[in-house]
């Protein structure tokens, strides 16, 4: 077997000079717009605001923009805080087959380094594409077993951020390989901190962005590591998954397709493992025309992660509610959508939502579990008070590559989410810059 670290590093370095066709350039602009959509509403919220206070004395000098406080900072400081904000409201992009949110760590690191170094927009785009290429393919090698104990966005996100950083610093394939190897030692973030009311989950991609920049900068300046770090007997894959990695699957199609063209754009502000149930319930409701008060019970049969992570019958906070299938199903029925408003204090205490939650249950379907992570599906059984029993099998999620958000739908998401903290003029200017401009996005002052 070829050394996957070297193969992936060569693939990343090729993005220094490969042609970027119009579709690839547009996909990258979409990724950046979606990053701002999910990052900006998280900026005025904890834990980013608390972390900004904690690190105020060590922000460092630099030209990177920390959107949490609207001030310039060192690249590492800005990336850390921005990445935390990006993961707070649970709208960040997904590489479905790898169970991985690449945008929060990778775009946060790349944009901060690009701003700090005065890189061109072209260089930023190429760095993000390369960071997605390596990170997403590493996730394919170690999933789904990695996710049993590890938070992929935190672990693999460190590698994606390192590659993007090394690219922006002009690293060749050899030094990118060392960035990958170094970052595999910095990677961390376990599943227990995704449970309960704690704030650690949002800090995971923050740490990944920060540690990735450290690895990328170190490698670009000649710091070396073991180039067997990904696949060796005591390496990253062996330590964090059921084997030393399925590198054949990870490298399949390398050069023929690139992951940034196959991203999921989140259409709901909650854990993606709840999406098939939400999408299926909406279709069933549109077809049958029932309201929340007509429901006797709802049962969702999902794949393993849906049951293991999202079976939370009585969430006590917005963070827990975003991972509660019971809450999100009830909120969609009562409020009409699971967006930012669904996690406001008044929604969390809404009597109709709480009453319906008690009638929602979830189980694991072995057939659906076997198809994960390639397929994210759900079976729904809705019993109505008039005696009707309605069944629906949801085979896809809205926003996945099989059922993508259109450009208009993505812009509407951006306008809704970023518009919650930006003025109309700022919103329009940022949208124009990201989608059609030739310069890096700049400073923003949140209007909250």
C-alpha cells in the first residue's frame, strides 16, 4: 500500500496549480457563504463570548479578523474563536460519507491565515479545496468506527485546518505531508463532551482550527514528523478507529472528484442525524394535512447515531435540544421549522412543544444502521387521534448531494441566519463579496 500521508499531500499540493473550473469555484464560494451563515449568529453567544474574555490578554497582533468581537487578532486567536462560533448554532456543513463538518475548522483556519498574510482570494479558495480534500478523505478511512468515541470535526478537522494553512504558506507536498503528520498528534475531542449541557462541543472545532494552524505553520517552516502517522501500527487511524484505516476507500477517485463538490448544506439548526425524520415528517404532513394537535404519537426508527445521540426525551438547554429528536420533531410541528427561533428560551419552554415531545419516541433500525454512513434514512409512524396510522420511509435528507439546496435556498439561509446579527447593508455587501467579489471578506461589526 502506498503511504496515504504522502498520497494525500501530493493531492493537496496539486491544488496550488490545478485548473479550477467554474463549478468548482462556485462550490467553494458556496462553502464560504455557508460558513458565514453559521458562524455569525454564533458570535454573540457562549462559549465564544466567554472564550473571547478569557483570552483577551493573549489575542496577539495580526490582521486576521475575529468576528466574535469585531477586532483584528493573530490568525490562531481569530480562527479559534470564529470556529467555536461556527459550530454553536449547528448549521455548519457536512461531508456525509465521513460524518464530518469540515467548514468550521477548515474555513476558520484558512480565512484567518489568508487575512493575516494578505493572501489573494484565489489562494484562499485553493487552500480550502485542499483542506477539504485531505480532511474529508481521512474521514472516509476511519469511519464509521471512529465516531464511537471521537468527534470527527474535532479530530479530522485539525488535519484539514493544517493542510489549508500549509497551502497558504506556500508549502510543497513534502511539507504538507509533515503538516498532516504533526496535526494527527494534535487531534482530539471525544464523544462524552457531546453529551449533556456542557459547552465543550463548540470548542472542538476551535481547538482544531488553532492546532491545525500550529501544525501547518510548523511544517511550512521545516518542522518534521513521522510520515507513517496516519496509517502506522501506532498511528492516528489505529488509535482512533477499528483498524489502521480503509485507505483504499479514502483514496478512491482521487483526482477524479473532490469532496468540496459533494457537501451537505444544513437545512435545519440541529444535529444532522435528526434530519431524515424532520424531512420525512414535513413530507408526510404536506401529503396528509394534519396539525400538531391531531397527533397521538410519533415513532421514528433511525440508524445508530440517531438513536444513540439524539434520543433525549427531556433536554434542559438549547445545546441539548439541538440533539434531541423528541424536541426537534415537536418544534417543527408547532413552530413550522427548526431554525434559530426554535432554540430561543420561549421555544424551549413552549407548552405545546413540551406536550408533544412526550408522545415522540425513537428506536434503532438495524437495516438503516447497516446503510450508515453512506445513507441517512428514517422510518416514521404517525398515529393520529382520529385513529389513522400514517407511515413514511425517508430515503434522503434535504441538503445532501442527492437532494441539494439550490443557490436560492442557500442564499435564503444565509440571509436568515447572518441577517439576525447584520444590518441589511452589511448583509448585502457580504453576500456580494463572497459570491461575486475578488477580495477576501473583511471586518464586520455585529448589530446585536
